[in-house]
């Protein structure tokens, strides 16, 4: 991450938290309902047992008994959940856990959690980061933009080209039409991803570019051709009031 960046994509504002690097999008069902159910369950379990002093791998094994994951080599942290009613995050982070930093009970530990920055930090420039934060309706569409930043760039450019104007969150922070365009597009992308039982989040840029080259919307492939057309048609319908 650029040392000069002042935007946190992990927890930018209330309601826009992201747990992709904690393994959330490794779940088989990555629909809004499916992931909300997963996060609610982990939150309730943590409230019953605030800190598990046992082996965190045992907790992961317990999750594997109850959920189907896309990639069995990817760790899914049992300590992510809703840090408030509409924001996912780390339940062991000191800002959430009454000042106690319990992240070392997880496989990653606090040092990795503190120092890791996903590909979106580097792929999305500051303007695109602000657009994603400003116009997404909730944590879910926000997170879709984070896990596939190249698709988000494609969506923004498509909207700008079809609308004939550049998106500026500073000038139009409450533009409901833009919010509808962006959220509709990201939800259609999410549906496309949920239909595929393959990993959709990658920790490094080389992995991301390698594995998402046929799925990200910035590349026209036989895999994503239908969703590209569907998003284009949806944008056109919204802009023209159809």
C-alpha cells in the first residue's frame, strides 16, 4: 500500500467493512444472504465464548464441518463477524474486543493482519476508492468491488461512457442514480461469481491477475460475456428510465 494513502479499504466507514482477506469469500455460498448468515453465526458464537484459548485450527475444523468452502487450502478465520449490526470485521481486534488484541489466537496473527493490504489497495486509485466507498449501499456490494477491483474499474468506466460524464463523489455525493447503477452492476457481478464454484479472492496481485483473467469484466471472455452484456443492458435501462 502507498504510504501516503489516507483511505482504509478495510474499514473505511460504518457499514462498509470488508472481511475478504479473512476468508469470507471462500465460502461456497457468497450471496448476500449466505454470507450474512455466516457472519451472524460467528458473531453469536463469539458472544457465547469471547476468547477461545484452544487451538484456532480446531475452530477452523469446526467451520469446515458446517460449511462448504471453495478452496480447502485457504484459511477461513473463525473470529470475523459483525462488529456492529451492519459492518463485518474482526471480532478480536482491540477496537472491538474491549481493548484486548486477540488476533494472535487466529492463524494469521496481529502482525500479518496489520501489514497485509489486498490488491485493491494498489489497483484502485484514490478516486476509484472514494467512488466505491461513496456509492455502494452496504458492506456486500462494497466487498464485491474490493475482491475484483478490475471489474469495478470496468463498471465505472462503462457508466461514465454511457452517461457521458465523469463520476465525482465530491461533486455528487448523494446521486441516487449513480448509486443505483453501481450497486445494480456489482450485484449482477456477485450473482455471476456465486454461480461459479471457484475461488474469487486472491491475496497477491500476480495470483489475482492469473486466476481472474477470464472472469474479471475488463476482459471479454466466453466466461463473462453474458454478464457483461447484462450489466450494459441494465445500465442503459436505468439511464433511460426503462
